[in-house]
C-alpha cells in the first residue's frame, strides 16, 4: 500500500491531444492495461498482465513497474467507449 503525502495529493497533471482515429479504437487501446506501456509516456511501466481489460467503475488492475513494485490501479469513473479515469 502506498502512502500519499498531502503535497503529492494536491499535484494534478493533465494533458490533451487531438488524434485522428476512431474513438472506439482509442478506447480499446486505453481500456486494456496490457497495452499501456506501448503508449504511456511514463517510463516506469514494465508490464500489465493480459486479461485485465477495464469494464466498469470499481475495477482494479495491476501494473508491474520497472523498479519491481506492483501498482494497483482503481477505476473511479468509467463510461464504455467514452470515459475512463484511474
């Protein structure tokens, strides 16, 4: 279990980009944690096991980090084909 300090909790990072591709194709890419290391700009992701496809709010998937730790990711918002938030 990770402990988050107040200063880390208040740090919010966001980015946006227009991509010329069908929304359903993009959603399938981001809803499959096994594919995240392919597109995520964060160099600390090693892999996520196949079969953890996100389907609903409350889902949890695990990602192995390059330092050997396992990060547990909890889905807090989800709307199939439209919205997914960890």
